[in-house]
C-alpha cells in the first residue's frame, strides 16, 4: 500500500472518530438535560404522590370498601416508589396521573357525599394546587424530551446512539387534566 493511501485512511479514521466524539458529547448533553428537567418535576410529584395513600384510605373509610380504582391507584403508587431510574419513574407517574384522575372522577360520581367530606376535599384541593405547579415543569421536561428524541432520530446521530447504547426514545410525562 502506498504511503499516501495510508495517510488518507488515517485522516478518514480520525475524522470519523472526531465525528463520533462530537455526536457522543451532544447525546450525553441532551440525555443530561432530560434528567435535569425531570428533577424539579420529581420534587413536586413526590409530595403529591405521598398523599395518594391518604387519599385511598379516605375513599375506603368513607365507602367502607376498596374498589378496583383505589387498588389500581395504590399499585401505581407502589411502582413509582420502587422505580430505579427516572424513565421508570416517568412511566409510573403517567400511570398514577391517569389512575388519580379516574379515581377522583369516579369517587365523586359513585359516592356524591364524599365531595363534601372534609379530608377528601382537602386532599383533592392539594392535588389541584400541585397541578398548577406541575404544568410548567411538565412542559419544560417534555420540551427536553422533544429535543432529545429529535436529535437521536437524525442521521448519523441514530447510528452513534445505537452503537453507544443511548435509548432511541425518552418517555414523555403525560399529565391527566
């Protein structure tokens, strides 16, 4: 092989290595932005979700029984508590938000008197107040997810992400009303 061919191959390899380094750094930055956007949202969600067992107990105390909605809410709360990483927490949080929304609506429809129950009213008001705080943080997190997912799906970023083990799609936080 000629000496010039070796130099050309060396330059091409160096350029590819440089490209991979740049892409890796951008992937890492976008991935870290996801975690940074999740942290303040998590700080609001934890106390919100810590009220879930109290809410479930109030519904059970008022009605005298647990139903499938309250059981589902309890199970999703447990999943959130046991989540190991932020992706699992987000998936669990999405399920809690859905179950909480359904539970509040169903409790009011099935047991109209519960809406005037003092503890139920306080817990419901707490959930509504935290919803106001959640919205801008959820929007910021979901924007970070958009940026990450868009970046990862572009070529050649998708190849670098695949090789380096970055997930191709980060989960959105889907708040339920």
